[in-house]
């Protein structure tokens, strides 16, 4: 948290976070465009932001793509705003909301966490039904995890696995997993209280995709980065998976439960 405060104290670094907030997922060249700052200076600022976990970078070919990571901002908001009267604190900018708000043109969700486990065990937690059922709220994900294969959802232990249209896009054991995401289902309308007209509008959203990047971190931990993108503009699904809809914990809650399960053997109570 100290690193995050120090990183946020510099106006140039806040400007870079603003640019990523406007359009998440930019290369160093794109972030430098239009700035009266040298490429070397921007690179140094990005290194500080990465060290504070405010920015996550993922290599794509020969370039690194930089994403805003709101997890430390959430931690600051939870720790400090919760100590004061919420109505008085509302006079301040809600940092968590401000930095999680994405451009309507290219919304994306990016989250980095560090887990005390091995790449092999984390991979098993992502693909094995016995694991997923524990932290996905009773849902087991089933697939042979070959590119092009369906990812089936089994809502109850005795239920028939359902094909919601999800397909495996990338499967590199212990390193990278990606699959297309499902669209909204009738049960979502009931859960969120949508009218038939609202559900019909949301069914028109294009399919998004989620990618898990796994990297060893030191001798006893793994860095897990989740990138969920390819949403329609102003996507309701993006708000749902980000935990921005009432009744939706989204990826932040699910990943916290995954981390707790791998580190303690227990999940976070629903």
C-alpha cells in the first residue's frame, strides 16, 4: 500500500493511469504518443506503477501491452474509506470507482493477484471440475481443454452439463489459458431483476473472452493476471464480471475465493 501511495503521488504517473483508464491495454509507444515526456521517462514511470501493482503488463509478440490494475486502489478504498463516515467520505473522489470506470468504446477488466502455490496447482484449479465447483459457487467447468473444445457448465453435481457456447481459444499448460465467454441466460434476468425487454437488449452483446496468464513469482508463489476483454461498447456483461452490478461479486470475488482456497484449503463464504 505504501508503494501505491508513492506511485500515485506523482502527477505524471497519475496521467498515465488516466490514459489507461480512458483506453485500457496500450503499448509504450501508444502511451508516449502526444506526451511532452521522453520514452525513457515514461518507461521509468511505468516501472514504478508496475512495482506498485497499479499497472500490469503482458507481452504480446515483441511488444508489452499495459493494463490498469485496480486491485490496490480497491484495497486503499476499503481500508481508508471504511474508517470514516461514508457520507463525509463521499465528498472525496471514490478512487476505486474512478479507476475501474472504462471507456465505453473498449471496456476491459484486468486483475493481477499473487498466490502462494505452484503453476501446476493453479492450472489444476482453473481446469479441474472438483476445484472449480468449490470456488465458482457450486459450478463445475468441464472440458478436455483442447483448442476449439466446448467449456461446459454443470450447475449442480447431478445436473446435466450445459453448453453455453464457450470455446477453448488457448491452452498452454501452466502458462496461459483463454476461452470465449458465455452470453446472458434467462436466470440472469431473474437474478438481476431485468424485464424481458432488458434481457433481450443484453442478449445482443457480442461474446467476450477471458485469459489467464500464469507466471512464477519467486520460489513459492505465482502471479496470476486475468484479462477479460472483447466486450461490446457500454457492455452490461463487463459491469457484471467487474462486480459493478448489485448481486454480482464478479471476478474480484471469485479470484479472492480461488486464492484463499489454494492458500488455506477453504473458500470465502458466499
